[in-house]
C-alpha cells in the first residue's frame, strides 16, 4: 500500500512513519508548511510548523530512508484554520483549531492531494486507533486525540492510519531512541501553533480590533466592568474579567455567556455553568449515518475531560444531546463528540459543532 506519512517534526509522527515502513508499506514523508512566515514561529516545545520542525522531519525521513517533501499549505491553512479561529472568537464562540486543522487540512486538502497522486492512505502520529473502520480512543488516555478526530467522515477514516494509537507515550519515545531518531527526546508542542507569542488575547485583538462592551451580572444586569472585545472571553473563564470587587457572597465569578452583537459578557457563579442539554449543528457520523433516531452515548465537550452519559437525538438540521448529569463550561463553537457507551466508551460515533447549551 502506498502511504503518505505526514511528518510534523515531532517524535509521534516520526515513529508513526517508521511503523508504516516496518509494516511493508511504500512510504513517502511530507512536511506541511502551514505558515507564511515560518521563521517567526516558535521552536522547541513552544510550537510547531517552524523551520526547525521541517528540518527535524527531514532528518527523521533520512533515518527511515524514505523520500521526503515539503508541501505548501499556508494559504489554505490561513483561510480554513486561522481566519476561522479569529471569526469564531469575534462571534463569541470558542473554536478548536486542532480539530479544524484535521478536518480541513490533514484529512481534506492533504488527503485529496494524496489520493490524486495515487496514495492509498495518510499516516499521522495522532493518538487514536482504527479497528475495522471504527475510530477508537488511544490506549494512552492522557494523550488520546480521538476527540479532535471525531469530525472525520467515513471516507476520510477509510484512508487514514494512526500507527501509534496502541502505544503509551513513554514507549513511543523509547522506540524512537532505539530507531536512532533524534527527535526521541524532543518536547511536545504546546499552545496554538500559529500564535508565536502564546498570547491568544493579543493575537485576536490585533486582528479583530477594540470593540468595547460591558461585563454584567447575569442575575441583576448590573455593569461590573468594561472590556475591549468579546474575543477575550470564553464560557467558563474565571480570570481576566476585569472586575474589581468580589461577588456579594465572596465566591468567584465565571463567564456564563457572550453576546457578540451587543458586546455583552455575562458573569455569575459556577453553579450557573451547569447545563443538561446541548444543541449542535453540522453533525458528522463516523459510520456515514446516525446510529438511530435516538440513542444512548457518552458525550465529550473538550479534548480532555468534560464527559457525561447522554442520549443523542439527531434531527434534519442538527443534533440535541440530553445529558444524564450536568456538564460545566460548554461553549458555542466547541465540538461535542459522541462515543458508544459500551466498550468503555472507546468507539467514536460522530461529532457536531455546539451552538447552545442550557
């Protein structure tokens, strides 16, 4: 099988490519150039997609003795991931750029080009498993990335490979060292790769501009503070609210809701964050269709954590998820991923983009 290995320059994608080679596949390595100014991006453990990462990926390909190329997807990445990220925050939403990158870049733009060139699959270093066409959680719970892959369609999953999903991270590093890969001890990337400073609020402010508005108490409507733009807030946020005095009961306040049209940020107690129903749109089903008109599942609203047993009710234009127990910090723009309740909740059923919760 001809396999295109996406090599980010990190240890995970290098070992994934090595395993594809060892399995007897005809493997070609490719590094995605996603930034129009790669020299400005952070190196080491503070980011990815930098020139340093491209060099690390090339050296790994040399060790594996496979062809290696750098493909420029910067314009597509800017339009589909960066611009989408900025627009979502400006609209009072909380997007997940890693999920969007998987959906729009790695398993859309890259996969389309790979299939057009005669490759059978795209191989990545994601921590997830594919068993009989089903997307499953990784063995390493702490590294599991099935949540950000739950947006993939049946067609995309049929042409995907996740070779390291059955291995815990320390063993992946040990394997890389044994194979002579210099990235064995390279720190994991953190934060958002296209924000070199790590300051998301400043990054968004430079692109959205100042749009002042009030921070108000959700119960009384009292204005508690002013802000420079709703892009600086997300549901569940506690710090950086700009409120001088504590609540009357002395308890902390949290962002409960964001109204982008009026620029209003509503705050209140942690208990007011509890939601039992999630509404979402654009559902994607891993099997190509919903399991049933109404079915039990495990819902997950964040990449790590935020799980609850639930019942999902698909409709013609979206999805409603009725939670058995409340979840907190559920924000519009996030994804809700649904897992099959048996098999320890390992099998992904699908996902959708959250529009509201109550």
